[in-house]
């Protein structure tokens, strides 16, 4: 709620939109058991970028705008 209040007082909806987008992405991960399992696996911390957790050929579901 702090984000919503701050955005309202500044007349800037961008922080709320960012928060909702983050929640949506989190829900998408939890809704995909394979993706969730891949993200929970231990990974090598020597690399700066994690490996793509999606198996090849598995397209990301489209996000409604």
C-alpha cells in the first residue's frame, strides 16, 4: 500500500504499474511447475547471468496489455 499511496501523492502511476507487473511475473512463475523448479535449483554463482530456465521450444505465454 505504501507504493500506491506514494504514487497517488506524486500523481505518477509508474511505480504501481511496475509493482503489478512484478506480481504478474511472480504469478506466472508459480503457475509453471517446470519454470518454478528450474528457478529453485541451485545455480553457479560464478556467472553474472543465470541460465535460461525455460526448456528450448517452450515459449513464454503472451502477457495481455
